[in-house]
C-alpha cells in the first residue's frame, strides 16, 4: 500500500501532521504524495505519530518486520 493510501486512512491531516512535526505543510504534502522521500531523521517520527509502519514510510531503509512477511509455500 502506498504511503498516500496509508495516510488517507489515518486520522491525520497534512496541516496537523506538519504542525506536530514542525515542518511546512508543503513538506508533508510532498512526502505523502511520494514526490519527496521522508528524510531518514523524520521517518521514525512520522511513523510514531501516524501509526504507519516505518517500512511503509521508508521501505528503502526500514525493511518489513519478519513477522509481517507471509511464509513461502
């Protein structure tokens, strides 16, 4: 599922998250729409606040937890 889809299912607004993270609304909008990656220093904060798993926020640096991966076969 895309970060944008996860975000749409959360209780957050772009403005609310931007204010909570002390960044601009445009920054959060770019993150959520996938136009700019969430910075590594902000990824865990983004995840903690929204409840979106870190691997959905930055899959390149936070792989899925092994217990979330379905067994093969």
